C-alpha cells in the first residue's frame, strides 16, 4: 500500500497516511480539523548498488559465488610471467607478482 503525504491548509501540518488505492483521500487535519490537500511528490526511486543485480553484470554474486561468465573465464587466464626488472626473476617467477 502506498503512503500519501498530506498538508493542512490551515495550520500547515504535514503528515503521512498509509492508504490503499481504493481508499478515499483524507479531508480533515488530525491536528486542527482544517481542510487538507494531498501533496504530490516524486516518491522514492530505487537505486541498485553492488554486483549481482543484472544478468550482464560482471561482478561476483552477493552470495560470494561467481556468475557463469566469470567461472568460464577462470581457466583461460595466462600464467603469471616473471618481471624483467625484479631480482626474483632469475628463479622463473616473481614472488611479489604471485602474491599480488
């Protein structure tokens, strides 16, 4: 059920009422008994933040599972190559690169 905002024309009291679409609009201010009008506003928009909301999303699923696109690409990653400027490159793989 939507929440409607009303404003009293007499005392400027602003209040919210949870109503069904079928309910009649409120006509009397609960504070002073004056006439009220329903305030039309934009409402609250929905903002999706984070990964996992769309099928085209490349992020991880909120449960921690990877989506199908990520799991398919895991096997195709090339092995880490040694750094040319690293002193550890003589052993074949850079320890710093493997850790990061």
